C-alpha cells in the first residue's frame, strides 16, 4: 500500500512531463491524457482510502521512505511520505475536485490553441499539491509548497500575451516567495532546535523545546501560511490571480492550493499548542482576514474578484479555527473541505457564465441570466446557499462550528473573535446575495462590446455542467454527512486531537445569532440590488466602497512603499555601483594613466636630451660614490 | 608507476588547444569538431576520475602524482584530488563541450570579410577555450601552492583574449563602440585579476620564506605544510598568518568575485559572447571559491576563523547587493552577471559558515550554479544572437513566437531562483541551514536573497518573454537542434541533481569533513536532539 | 713627464667630446665627438696601465678600439640611411621614437 503513495504523486507528474515535452502531436489528445491521469490519481486515492478505513484509528498512518534525498553530515532529508487521516482528506479533495476540474477544462479550454500546455500545468499542480500533503517532512513539504507556487504562476500567467496576466503571475509568485522565506526559516529553526525536520520527531519533541524558539517557528510558519493562503498582510496577490483561466481559479485559488496554509498550521498543531503567542497571532490574522476579504468582496464588480474576496474571507475562518488549537483543528479542516466543494462550484459557475458571455466579467453587465443558463443557475445557487450557511447545507455545519469555537476561546478574546466571525457571516451573506442578484436576477444589462459582438448567453457543454452538478451535490450534502454522528471529528481526531470548547453562550444561541445576521445580510443585499435596478456604471460610492474596490488601499501601499521604494533603491544602487565602487577602480586606473602621461613627456625623442640625462645620471652616481667614500 | 590520470586530464585539452589552433584557415569546421572531440575526451577522463575516486578512502588526496620540479625553491609538481576537486573537475569537463557547442558560430568570420590565410579567429576561439579548460583543471588538481598559483594566473591570458577578441555582433551599436567596450572589459578583467594575483604572489613568497626559515628548507606542498603545522614543526605567528591569509584571500575574492571587488564581472560577462560569459562565471570563477576552501582554510585555519565575521558580512552584502543590482539592470547579460555575484555571496557564506552543511552546500552550489547559469546564460545568448541586442527593453512576447526558447529560459531562470526540485535549491538550502545554525542573523539576511532572486528572474522573464510581441521579435525562429542539444542535457541534469543529489554529496561529504577538521570546527548541536533512531526514520 | 698630466688631457678631451655630443646637431659631428670620448677613455686606460705597471689597461684599450671601429661602421651606415630618407643629418629631426 505504501508504494501507492508514490504513484499518487507520480501519475500527474508523468502527465505533466508528457504533455509539456510531448510536442504538437499531443495537441488534440492532450486534454484527455491530462484528465485521465488525474482520474488515475483519484482512483489510487480511493484505493488508499478504502485501505485506510480497513484499519483502526491509531494504525491508519502510513509512512514510507523512498530514498535518501540530501544527506549532509547531521542533515538528513529523505524523500518519504506520510499518509494519515489529515493527508488523506486532502488527497481525496485534491484528486476529486482536481479530476472534476480537469473535465470541466476540457470544455472550457476547447478553443485555446495552447490547451495541451494548460493541462500539463494542471497536472503539474496536482503532483505538487499531492506532494505537499503527503510529504513526510517539512523540507519535502517545502518542495510541494513551491511547486504549487510555480504551477500557480504558470497558470495565472497562462494568457501571457496579456501584460496584466503576466504581471499578476509575477506578483503571486513574489508575494508567495515572501511567505516561503518564512517556511524556510522555520525549517532552519527546526533543524537547529531538534536536529531534524521530519514530522514525527519534531512534533513529538515540541514540548521539550524552549517557548521562545517555538514561538519563532510558529510565527514563521504563519508567515508561510499567510503567503500561500492569501491572508493579511500577504493577501494582495489573490485578487490579481483571477487573471488566470477560471478552472484555475476554481482549483488552485479556491479549493486547494490556497488552503495549504491551513494544512500547514493544522499539521504543525503540536508546535502551535506549545506556543500560545504564535497562536494568538494566528487567530488575529484569521479574524482580520475574514473581515478584510468579506469587505473587499462586497465592493468588487468583477465576479471572479468578488469570489476571490470571499475565498480570502473563508480561509480566514479556517485559519482562525486552526489558531484556536485542538478546539478548532477539526472544524478548520471540515470547513476547508466543504469550502472546497462550494467555492469550486461557484467558480465553475462563474466560468460557465463567462463562457456564455464572451468572457465578460463585470457583474454590472450581467443580469437575468437564470433564464439562459438554468443548470448554471441552479448549481451556482446551491453553492451560494452553502456558502452563506443556509441551514442544512454544507457551509452551515462547518461555519457554525467555527463561530462556536471562536466564542469558546473565552474571555474578551473569545468575544472579539466570535464577534468578528459572526459579523463575517453577515457580510458573507450580503456579498454573496449581491453576486447572485446581479448575475442571475434583475434586468439584462449586457451590451455589444467594442467590436460590436453582442453576447448570446447560452448553457455550457456537458463536460462543464457535469462537474458543476457533482460539486453542487457536494455543497449540499458534504457538511451534513460530516456532521452526522461527528463522523468527520472521529475520523480526524487521532491525528489532530480534539478538545471540546465551552462557549460562554449556548451553541443554540450562537446558531440563532448566525441566522439573524445571515437574514440581515441577505435582506440588506436585496434592498440594494434586488429591489432597485443595478446601474451599469458603478456609482462613486462611499469612501469605504472606494477603498474596498482598491483592496482597502493595500495595493496602493505596496505600490508606493515597496515597488516605488524598491525602484528607487535599485536605481540608486546601480548609480552607486557605477560611480562609487566602479569609480574607485576607474579612478585608480585614471590616476595611473594621468601619472604616466606626465612621465611620458620626458621621452621627447631628442637623442641629445637623452644624452643629457645619461650624463647627469652618471655624474650623480659618481658624485654619490665619491661622497660615500669620503664619509 | 600507474597511469597519470590527473596529468592526462589536463594535458588532453592542452593538446587539443594546440591541435585546434593548427588547423588551416580554410578548414574552420574541422577545428570546431576537433575542439568538441577533445573536450569530450576530457569529459571521459574526468568521468574516469569520478569513478576511480573512492569517497571513503583514508587520507585527504587521491590519485596523487608527485615529481620534483624546481629543486632549489622546493617547488614540486604535485597533483591530487579530494572530493571537492574531483566534483569541480567533472563540472568543468562537463560544461566545456556545451560551451563549445553553444559557441559554434560565435567566432565565424563576418560575412563578406576577405579570406586571408593567416586570419583564423575560429581556430583561435576554440583553442583558447580548451586552453582555459586545461589550466582550470590543473588548478583544481594542484596541491603545490606554486603550481596552483602559476596556472591560476596563467589562465588570465587566454581569458583576456576570449573576452577582448570575441563579442556579440554589434547590432544597433557601432562596430567601434563595441570594440572599445570590449577592450575596456578585457583590460579591466586582466588588471583586476592581476592585482589580486600580485598580492597573492607576495603571500606565496612569504609562505616560502616562513617554511624555509622554520623547516630548514622551503616548500610549497600543501600536504607538507599542513603536516608540519599539525606536528608543531611549523608555527606561524598570528600576525604573519593573518597577513598571508589576506594575501591569498584577496586574490580569490577578486576571482570569486566578492563585493566590493566585483565590478569587473558585469563588464566582462556583458561584453563577452554568452559561451565565454559562462566560461567566466561557471568555470573560471569557481577556482576562486574552490581555492578558499582548499588553500585559505587548510593553510591558515586560525586566520580563517579570525577573518570569518568580516567575510560573512561581505558575503551577505554580496548576496543582497548583487540581487538588488540585478533587479536594476537593463541588459540581460549584465543582469545574469549580478545574479552570479549574489550567488557567489552564497558560496562564500557557506564556506565561511564553517559547518558541514555550509561547506558541503557551498561545494554543491559551485556545481549547481555552474549548470544553472550555463543553462540561463546560453539560452540568453541564443536569444541575443537572434535579435542582435542585449537590452531587455528590445524584447517582449518571445514566448508567443518561440515557445521552446521561452520555456527553457524559464527553467534556467527558475533554477537561478532556486526552485525546489531543481538542483540549486538543495545547495542553497544547505548553505542557508549551515549558516543559520552558526549565525542565525546572517542566515535570515541571506534568506532575503531568495525573494530578490525571484524578483529579478521573474521581471526579466516577464519583460522579455511575455506581453504583446514586439516588432524586432516577430518571426524569431525557435531553438534549433544544435541549441536544443546544448540546453536539454543541462536541464535534465538540473532536474536529476535536484531530485537525487546523493551521488555528489557522498563524494563531497568526506572532503568537507576533512576541511572542517583542519579548522578544528564542529557543527553546532541542536538544543533538543530528538533521538537518532527516530531521526533516521 | 708626470703621467697624471695625461689624465688631465684625457679628462679635457672627454669633456670636449661630451659637450659636442650635447650641443651639436649634426649627426656626423656628434658621432665624431663620441669617438673623441672613446679615445679619451683609451688614453686614460693606457695611462693607468702605465701607472700600475701592468697591461690590463692597454688590452682594454685595444678592445675599445675594435668596438669603436665596429660602431663606426654601423653608426655611419645608420646616419647615411637617415640622410638618404630625410635629407638631413640633424639628430633632432630623427625623433620618431617619441610617443
């Protein structure tokens, strides 16, 4: 069974290699080859899952070492895998949703001449993401971590001829690199503290290390998670990342890659549990981001960017839950899985809408689409109900638990976190209702584009709608399935551990409060976007709206401080290098040259003047000799 | 007497150089094939070295050869390789065929130039490359300080002609202007390195004087001096040891190049053709960092420890400064040059971190940097030869017209920014870990370098390869078979060593252990060591 | 006669020769002045030989004469060649070595 883990990663990797090096003859069959290998990976995952279910809770972890990777002195990094319930959950999500999105892309990318490469990149992403979750040590995890970053870079910038796409891709990679810096420092700290960075020994030994070191490790891991999961302050790349093709946004920037930060924190739970300061930082980041993302999501008119804000916000919930410690780990992962379903579904729906609307993304130019795209409308609608936490659907179960756990943190902190989570739920309801209303209800607002092509909204082909339907099923039932009998909790508990929190108010009260804010959010959105017609050009809006449209000015801050500052710095350094450092060198050369220029004048070519110097020299020598004699 | 393998590895390219130079003017193609043949023969010999080398054997050097040479001055012809040298010789021998192949048309006479039986630039170009190879190989092999010094300096001569004599086609600049800049670059290269060499010569003579004074007869033999120091027969006063160390180090720091002695590199790499630029940064400069490990640390362990804080600081400046300047460049080749300065900072940092991981990583870094820079720079060279311009601003949208070229360029770039899965990641991480475990602050500052590396690589890629297709780029042909034959193996190697670097680390590790024992340093211990059995699992 | 007087004569001749080399421009005259200096040296050698009572000085004087003869041959040839090409025998006109 252990050998299958390697195959799990190898199958999509093979696909990537074949598709990227295969050349033109694979252009036609490429999409299917990629989809097939993703499906193979999913089949392997199911086989492993079945095998795992056959064993009891504690014995479910599979570990295997394939080969020794970097052995240098006391530094040993192995290529080794660890598959436990936590990894398994991710593996199933990644391969399952991944396969569906491959299938969807077959239809979505049908007319793109570079689709072979697209599928190669998608397969590469799957391989890296699977490596990330099945890695047995932090360094191998880091390989997957940067691997998904690369795949994300390639896919965001897939339409490279658009400068905006190329810039967005670069930005995503760079911001992620800042996070990666955190991860590499964390690994170095682990190495100096424990002498290893394999999961087992590090997490077992966590209790013995000094709290200062653990706090440092925790903060660095948090930095890494912020980069990958688009949390404040490294969240700015996610909105721009929507430049990529929509299936990419669904798979990478909603369902899987962006949740890697949550995985990292949950995986390192033992470290965080021993470092309360780091945990406080984690919940703070989570709470801030869940509000930040939600506010940004309210103001965007671009359907994908609105969904991106929502993703940021939902991951904020997960990070918040993960930061709560054993009380929250299970719920973080549970929300992650349900979110994987409904957010992927929502993005695929958005893609389907764009597909039918000549790639228009501005929601102000949609309207009334429910008549034209019934399947998309229904699946999107179910995803919408799931994300706002409509009772009975997936999001309800997972989000409610997180809000509860946040209150259970206790004290002022608990009230603040719980309040933030509750407020976030209300805003979620608002912005999602807004998206829903602007897209599928109201008047039709689309117009011919600059070339005079009016969009003809139509339902998408089967390859696209089937994955949407399947994901809609997941959005509806996954949460309930997990919550019944605490199935999910029991499944994950052996790995993450679990503690029951005691909220200051009863669970029922929390649920009721959530319902109230939910209704408020929906009602407010309906009052603004359902009752009144939506203007095609965006109104100026309040200062908050304007700021939120600009990602709460964070991009402006980045631009002024980092980009401009960096440009000035490099430019002045280039100047310094040229004038000062090189100036010393050239100056030395010039002064030697100048000196010899003077000396050269002595060589005037007149034989007689040479003779004079000879005589003079001889005379001086003789005089000196005589003088020395005399003395 | 067994077959002198080490001598043969150096002599074969030297013979090749002479043979290539002797090819008549009309038979240019023959000269190319001859050069390629000899470089491949050297590669075979280097491979034999690698196979015959036994990493676990006792004693610092293997395959040794020793003959008296200049008896009056105690100069011996002493060769020997340790794990570090044998790997670097393999790198050199590996890269030269690619350099030859990549520069296949770089030295063809200009079209329309009048045929002249004496004018043989092609023959000269390839002969000089082989000459450099011979000298570099013997520098890696020499265990006699004088012998090393001789070839360390002598390789400047062919390099000078390679930089000054051959450059890119003028493109939009006038022929006179390029020629002037080229000769400026070549002279700068020569003078910089000569200055370093001159100071080193004083130190070499000083070393001789000290040994002559204390041992009764002067010697340049590395092993003898190390042995004498271990026995206590040779006792250097701290002041003397430090000044000798500085003399050696200065020369190596110029060659490496370390901030602030780096300014020759961008000029030289910018003006030389891409294959020669690879020769400079991937092969010749490695002699500098290699010599720090072999000579500075082994001959002067105490002084090395004394100078460590300053050198670590300079290395950090190099890393950050080189990367920042790379970001600010407008010229593709100069950008790669500044990136190399940043990478050399990492190598020096690793060496002077004085940990197994640091030094092992630094050695591995030398190899990986050689391969990755070769990949990036050679593809850049192919790009430049198509457009006739080195300016980043003249490109745009290349991936649309030449996707394979863009793809290989990206892989080279990703290797330069140390993406995991590609070889440079392993070495860079080892250097970082090695540094961090001794100097945490330095480790963290160096980590900033990886963010900046991503910046300059991606900005370069974005500006040249993506976006709308620019006018001069339209109709640009994709990589030809010869060019693909150069790049594909390099990329394959980058992937292989990224996934499975063990064959190299196994060879390097014992040698690094030996160097570490010379400086009497051991790795810092972890705070809470988890038990070994668990760690092994 | 006191042999020292010959030394005075030699010094005088040498000075005249040196002055001529420095002041005259005509190459032939300069050349003759060089010869004069050489002969002054010869005279001094012979005088010293006499003073010390051995033959070393006289032998060296012969050497000098041979060298001087060879020098005359080459020197005159050069001067003639220069005169042919530049129509002047002035030493100041032959300053091609100047940078």
